[in-house]
């Protein structure tokens, strides 16, 4: 039981760490793409609200897929609009 | 923000209307309605009465508690359907729509609903094909795309939206007026409702409506005054002007879309913009972001993203997935345009030209995007160079899109370029075009630098509060209304007053008939709104008015002061049971006629009156057609083909014919000009010239200017006095016109032939000798066909005083054949003219 709890806690920590890493990666890439300072990108702001167009968005998502070693099954931004939400989702995919 | 379900939110205990803001918005709307009325904006869409209805609806809606507003909007949308289409057609639309909506709400598995929808749409497609009834464009417009968006959101969501949302969304006002409608996404529609403070939303809506009106008026101005006519596309500057102005006609679409989304703002929908400075796009992806944004979002949501991620899920590389997605978007755009055309116009066009353009365009865009994604922007070393680069890219993109647009809307456009480059003066034309482009880039660079400098010293956007915006709108609308009132003409310069008066009517779009003459979007916009009896009584459409016109007025439209009237290009109708059709060049001639003369062809341009035009006979019975047929009868194998071009127009006399020759005839490169004169050749000489002098318009020839100068008239005199004095110089005026025609023909290597063709009418004085002398003096080759007939019997119908019947036209053709035989030396015609008929 304790082992199970410890395993779950480790998994949660792994996912949290992954989410943090994903968030960090996304913020860095977006800042580079938009040529703005990282501090101006908020994790709770919808990604599309930064004015990035559809072509650049999918290129960014493709890079994220390659970086994380997974594939999205559909457009992830439909249900995960912000950097924070997307990071959590991607972290879960990486975990799987 | 989640939409507020109707009737489920607790209302604040008391809510009062903000009367100052409410009245301000109301006044703004009333001024907007006045502008729409005065300028007859979208009159064939019955916009004015509908705007009045919507203003009343807004007044009620704004006073209602929040929880009742969506229901009010839904009810107003349904009322709009019935008001525009009438009870019968309106109820059919509601019934069809209600059935489709009902299927979406059926319980059970999603596949069943989808299957039923597909089946229902299939039935509707068959019915649409078989019975072209007037409500189909409205049904199609409401459901052809919105059904996809609605079903997607329904299936994605845990619960279905309240029925009020479905009714509001599908029967969206003012859709019944505008079958060509922005593709509003259902999720966006819900999420933007009550998103912002209501007065901010209303004022933004007013801004967009005003913007839409400006676009529509600009469109009208361009259409009427700037876009070259088809017969003018014979040199490079005109072709370039056509290219850019043809693209600029897209202002009609952006104007309508601004108007539509602005009206929706009045009911709380804080929708995103549909267009964003699309003429300023500097790259392919930039144009995609700026033009018809709702369409872009629709295709991104349902084609681009699903394709990309599906391919990526199959381990495709990002580049490959990107290219395939872009190509599929362009393919979908092509097919969905045809789908849209099917519903709005009843035909499903699938042409090689369209396929090549869209798929070719897709390939170019895909390649560009792929290169862009691999190339990093290095940045520019200087601000000046960056500004120049942006200006050059913007001008280049504008020209590229213009070229694409022209090729799409005018199949065969590229074939104009070759002959234009080979015409005399082409090099000069190319230089002119190069200078225009360079000037545009320079101007763009300066504007970008100026804007950068201005905004580095200011905040980027100065926000306007409600009342500041309102004041701007009121000032602008008030100014427009003031300038257009009859009394204001005395305060404006004559030119400006005349321009405003001209802008107040919409003759060109109302009077251009036939889909092949219009751009793609104008074609879609021609989907007729068959209004119900109530609306028809309030505002009969131009089409209805034309149907009520008789005779020549059915086929003609007003033109400028020089020409005064012209034939309606593309019209196909009947006058007194005889077929009457006009080609794209505004000539009663074949549709297959091209501006550029085919190699090895002889062209004869015939200029004259309604007799030459063939009033009273069918298209094939006009003597010009008969003459062409005879001259092309098989003779020697090497005989060149002969084309007879009919430039005859009724209710026109010598001064109008001179302008027609200068503007239209020469562009067709005729080898001969046959000018037909009758006993009334002196008519309108003084009155027409007097009008031009009184309006300070330039006279169309140096010879005429000399006659007018010698007569001592000027623009300060009363028009009647000018005419009276010029009446004394009628002979000199006619001689001046004849000389101008001869000079301009000879300078182009065209043989000018003057043909006297009198109408047998004993009561009319015959000025034959005088007219023949004037024609000879001017330098024409003169042919007298007085002997073509001396009797009317059998050649003129009893009801017709001046216009020969079919037999009469045959006799005229006989006379012309004889004339060519008798004048072989003075009119050397390379084709063999047989001695016998």
C-alpha cells in the first residue's frame, strides 16, 4: 500500500516535472517565434491570443511532438487553450 | 466565457436603461438608415426596410432584461425571414430549417443523426436542382456551412445547446437579405454573446456598420468610374488597372460582411472582425490571416488542423503534413465555392480554369510556407531597408493576388497580355506601369517610416470611449447626409456635387446583366432576393423596375454626359417577341467576339442608329449579321475571314457616335469603319455640345473646340443661350465631328466610309445633298444608298415608322453587297465579293 502510494506520488511528481518542462519549453519557443521577452508570456493566456497564425502553430506543435516523443490524436488547442493546460496534457501524454 | 442560457440566470433586482447611451445609439442608427436610404445602398437586397425593422428590434432588445434578450433576438430573426421573403416562402424556409434543426436534436447515437442529416441534405440537393424556387439561396446560405459547425459543437459538448441558440444561429438576421453571408462559427457565436459591456459592443457595431457603408460606397465608385470596360483592355496600363480594380471590387464583400457583423453587435454578439486590412498583406500567409477571416477559421478548424494532426499521427514529417494540409485547404476551397454557388445560383461549376488556379495557387502557397518555416528571418540592418522591404512585399503581394483574382474571375485574362504587348505603344505602356509600381513602393515606404516615427512617440492605439466614438460617427454620417441633400449643391463645387449625385444611385451593378460579366463574388451576390409582397411594395428592386420598362429602355442604361446611354452588357431578353442580346462589350453582337482581332481577319466596324442596332428584328436578322454571313461564304481558299462588328445603339446621334468610336471602336482594331447616317443627322448636335460646354467638360475633339470657340459661347452663359447660339453653327459642328472621325481613323490605318441610308418617309425632309457634301469635305469615302428602297411596303411593319423588319434588313444587306461591288477601287476589300447573290 505504501509502495503504491509512493509510486503514485512519484508518478504525480514526474508529471508535474514534465508539465513544468513542457511549460518552460513552450514559453521559450513562443518567445522565440514571436520575438518577445519570455516574461511577457503568461501561462494562463490562450496561445492563439498571441497572434500566432495556424501555420506557425502547427509547426510549433510538431516540434513539441518531436521533442516529447509522442503524437497528438487531434488539435490539442481545442480543449487545452493555454500554455498551462497544454503543458499538463502533454505531460500526461509523455507519461503514457 | 460560457453563454448565458436564457431564462436561467437570476436578474439583478432592478435594471434601468442607460438612456443617454441608448438615445445616442438610436440617433446613430437613424442616421445610418438615412444614408442607406439616400444612397440606395444594397437596394436590391431591400436593406433599408430591413434596417428599419432591425432598429426597432434593437430598441426593444436593449430595454429587455438580459434573460429575455436571446429569445427576442431569435424571434426577430424569424420575423426577418418572414418580412423579407413573405409568408409563403418564409414559412417554407422555417419548415426546412426546423426539420434540419430537429434532426440535430434527436436522441440516440451520433451516427444516426449524421446519417439523417446527410439524407436530408441529399433530398434538398435534388429538390434544389429540380425546382429553382426563390427560397433556396436563403436555405442554402443558412445551412450549407453552419450545419457543419453546429453539429460539431453539439457532438463535442456534453449537452445540446438550448433550442433558442439553434434558432438564433441558423435563422441569423440579416441572412435573408444577404445570401452571401459570413461563415459564423457556432462556438464563437455563443462565446461572444454578452462577452463585453453592452454599450461597448453596440458602439463597436456602429463602427463596423459605418465601415461597411464606406466600403460599399467605395466599391460603387470604383465600379462606376474606375474599372475599365472590357473593350478597353487592349493596352498594358488598362490591363493593369483592370487587375487592381477588379481585386478592389472585393470591397463589396468586405462591406457587406462589416455591415452584417456590425448589425449582430447590436444584439450583444461581440464577434471578431471578418477582414483586417487585406490590401496590406505582405505574404501568402498574411493574406490568409486578413481576408475573409471567418472562412479561414472554418477551413482551419475542419480541414487544416484535422489533416495535419492525422498525418502526424501516422508519423508523417511536419513538412509533408503541412504541404498536404495546405493543398487540401485549397482543394476544399475550390469545392466549397462550387457548393456555395450551387445553393445560391443553382449551378455547380467545375471548370479546368478554376481547378488549375486553386490547385496551382495551393502549390505556390504550400511551397512558400515550407520555405518560410525553414528559413529564419535574419532581421534588417536598417529601419529604412525594413520599410522598403515591407512596402515592396506588400505591393508585390497586392499585384500577385490581383493577378490571381483576374485569372479566376475572367477566364482568358492572360490571353489579353500577348496581343497588348504587340500593339503599338506597348513599350511606353510598360514604362508607365513600371513607374506606377515604383511610385507605389516609394509611397508605401514613406508611409511605413512615417507611421513608425509617429507611433514611437505615441501609444500604439488611442482607445476611444463610447461618446468619443459616437461623436465621430455622428459627425461623419451628418456630413455625408448634408452633402447629399439637394440644397447643399450650391455650397459644393459643381464637380463634387455631380460626383455625390452620381454616387447616390447605383446604375452599374443594377444594370449589368449576366453572370459572366461579373466577378465571382458579384456573381454570388446576384442571387436574387425575391421579396414578399409587402417588401416589394415598399421597395421594388431594379430588376422589377427593368421588367416593367418597355422597348429600348429594357436594354439600355444611363451613361455619362458624353454617351448619355449605353446598352446593358450581357442582357438577353426579348423586345416585342424578338430576341435581343448584348455581349460583354455592350454591343448587340455575338458573345464569341473578342477584343483582339484574330490573325488573318478583316474587321468592319459599323456605327449608327437603332436601325444599325437592329431594333425591331431578332439577333440573327440584323443586316450586319447577314452581311457577315454572305462575305464569309466559301470563296477562294486564301480569302480572309470577315467580321462585322455592330456598334449601333438607339437614341444616339452624331456627337454620341463620335465618343463611341473613340472609346470603344478603335480598341477592336477594325480595318474599315462604316458610319451610317440618316435624315436626322443634324439632331442633338447643338444640345449635346451645349451640355458639355455648360458642365465645363472637355469637348471630344480639337475641331469641335474650334467651332465652339468661334461661336463665342462659354460655361458662364445659361445653357439655353449656349444651345441657341450653337444651333446656328450646326453645319460646322457636324463637319467638325466628321473631320474628327476621319482624322482619327486615318491615323490608325482605318478606312472611314460614310454611308447614307435614308428611311423612306415622305414627310421628312431629305438633306441628302448637304450631308453628302459635308462627308466628302471631311474626307470620308462616301456611299449613297438612297436607292436601297423607295417604298415601305413589305420592308417596314405597319406599327414601325423608322425601323425596317427582317425583309428590310435583308434588303439593306443586298444594298451593302452591291455597294462593295460598285466601290471596289475606293473600298478595296481583299475578300472576293461575288457578282451574283
